[in-house]
C-alpha cells in the first residue's frame, strides 16, 4: 500500500486511507504531481534578469571568501533583501534548515546557485501564504495551512495534517517564519524519501543510520 500523499494511484493501493472518507479522490493524483504522487516544485529559470543581479548583490555582501554562506550569513542576506516583506525576519533555525534542504554536498553552507533555487521557492511559498491568508491577519489558521499544503501538491491524510499544524502553530495560528519552516521540512523530507523510492510508488526500505542522516540534518 502506498502512503497517503505518495502515489496512491500508481502503486498497488487497494484500500481506504486512514482518516479519509470513501469516495474522496485518491491522494497522489493531480496536475501538480509527479509519478509516485510527489509534488512539483517551482524551478528557477537559468535566464539572467534584474532579479538575479539583486540576488547577487545581497549574496556577495555577506558571503565568505569561499563564495558560500552559512546559516547566520543567510539570515542576514534574507533580512537585508526584504524578501519576508512585512513579516518578521526568518529565524536562525529556519535558515539552518533552508541550507540543509539544498546542501547536496553536505558542507553546511549554500552557494549562489542554491541561493537562487531557495529564492524561487521562498517567493512561491510567500505567494501561497498571502493567497490563503484570507483575513489578512499575517498568520494562517489550521484550515488555511491545510489548503496551502494541498495547493503545493501534497496529498496528506487528516492525521498527518493535524500533526503538522500542531507542530508549527502557536495558539492555533501559524506565522510566516513557521510556515516557511514547515514548507522547507516538507520539501526536504519528501526529497529524501523520493530519492530512495526507486519505483516511485510511495514506499522504501532504508537502514537506521541512513534514516538518521536524512532527518537529523533537517
């Protein structure tokens, strides 16, 4: 059986997903899904633009001699860029997991190409946040977060959504920094899982230390 949100329509799924009513659409099938039920992420164009020039200015202002930024430098870079808009700047912990999400060489740092990819993701997540913040409160409620996650292409069970809301909400509301942290972790853990899901069916086998290495760094 495929896990909820991971290819219910592509594997040998033949039963009801816990927490879902019979007759609901099967998770893992839709226009924003890849084989296996994985969501499609925003991709930054390779075409140079004025936005690239601005990003390069922000990035090089804080990058070290190695041309990369660590979490503290990334936090300064994003704060100076104003990408969070009227919301509070990103916390250091959120910046740490941003780097972990794209740290494919495990240096604990981020180069400019990874920064461009992060920038595209942050803008997409911000637009999504604004769209679901229907009362313009600067926060989203649990049902709005569920809507945002679904619009990003994830198909999760009510139990999983409830666990996510409980993890990232404060007094029933989710602030922008926590929302982005949630999006980063969802993408990073999905990527970790998908790289091991060779048949793209929503289930994998991996050893204990592989699991720790993939999850403890995020």
